[in-house]
């Protein structure tokens, strides 16, 4: 999850640093969440198993058409998953949203 957060933070910083080109040519790496070993096994539940593929789909959609909207869909996928598994990072995730359209 740290790598995912780092990627979101790096993306938003890159966009803010180059507003002229903004989202053009940007891409994110997908993390196969269902293949990762959790720190706490109790985090793997039906909600997680349902939402993990939605995160991967959001990444694919972003990579196909990078924009603030598709980036925010990735952030929303993180939020949606964490709501039912581990709500601790929700405040941090909310800070990753893009206001740049």
C-alpha cells in the first residue's frame, strides 16, 4: 500500500510541477492486490476481494486516458476499498485527489 500511495503522490506532484502538459503521457503501475501478502490477514475479506479488481480497472482506465477524472477514479477506488477493510488511511487517501481538470 505504501508503493501505491507513493505512486499517487508522485503523480500529483508531477502534474502540479508541469501544468502545461498536465496529464499528457502519464501512466501508473498496477498492483495486483489479490496476489500481495497483507500485513494483517484480517484485512482480506469479501469487501477487499470485490474491490481489488476495481482498483486494477481504474488504473487501466487511467493509463488508457490520463486525466484528472481518471486519476481521481483511481483515488476513489482506494477509498472505496478502504471503507470496508482498513479505514485508517482514508484521510491520507483524500489528500491525493486532484483539483486540476
